């Protein structure tokens, strides 16, 4: 029995492609989970916000100053490139809850994609192994 070298080669290339895709998706998943954790911490922080509560205010890298909360109506949020936008705490909380839900949906979607890729990779590896074993058996 002759081995179908082209078929085996294509399977091995596809397996390698799937491995790289899995690595990329796993990195994205890890980043989304870190984002989700940050959002969850921010949402949890809303419950402990109190006026005149002493907090540590970041001043520079690894430098903090003690301060008191005086305004519980608004918060400044970094939106990129050192640009900040003012939000009411109510709107900010709603935005964070919406972001959390969206990130969670993305995590679920990527998890399903990872599972499908893993299943496809496993099937391809099984097929490639069978093809190679049949070739080895034909040599005996």
C-alpha cells in the first residue's frame, strides 16, 4: 500500500496551522479574562465608595498619596492616549456592567472556537497517525 504523501503533508500542515491558531486564541482569551477581572474589581469597588473615605491616590509609578473622596457624583475615565472623560457614577456603573457582559460573551465565543479547533486538531492527528501506521504496516 502506498502512502498518500500529499494527503499526509496537507494534514500535517493543517495540524500546525491549528496549533498556531489555538495559541493565538488562548492569548486572546487570557487577555479577555484579565479585562473581565479588571471590570469586576471596578464594579466591586462601587460598593465601598463613601464620601470622606481615606484612599491612596496614584501619583506616579509606585508613588501614592493619601487623600479623601470628596465627589461621589463623577469619575474620570481614561479612554486612551492620556485622554480622560468624565462620567457620572451611575452611567459609569452601567457602562462597566455592559462591558462585563460583552467581554463575557466574547470569552464564551472564543472558548467555543478553541474547543472546535481542538476537536478538529485531534481528528486530524488521528487520521494522520492511521495513514502513517498503514504505511508502516505495508512496509513489513
